[in-house]
């Protein structure tokens, strides 16, 4: 299956355990590319078939696919 880039949002009530959520996301198959601790976001990529496991990680409030912004005319 395809590898997809995405953003993981950490639940507000888990912000104090952000490093733990990051580690559990890695264990679920996420390759972490960026950690935005101040806003509770983790950016990375994962094999598509592992999405359900990532969404089920305790402390994760949402998993959103990467959005590609392109200028008009491209």
C-alpha cells in the first residue's frame, strides 16, 4: 500500500504527555518528521493500512491527511 503524509492532533488533555503520545504514534508505525509541541501537532508519514491503529492511539484527537496547496494556474 501507499505511504501517506499526515498530521496528528494531540488531545488537549494529553498535552502534558506529548512525548508519550509521540512514542505511541511511532510504535503504531508513524515516521515522525516534525513535532510541534506548542500546538500539540505531530507531522509525519505512515503506511495507509496502519491508519486505524494510529487513530486509536490514546491521546490522539484526530489524524488529518496532508493538504497540498497549489497556486492557481499550476
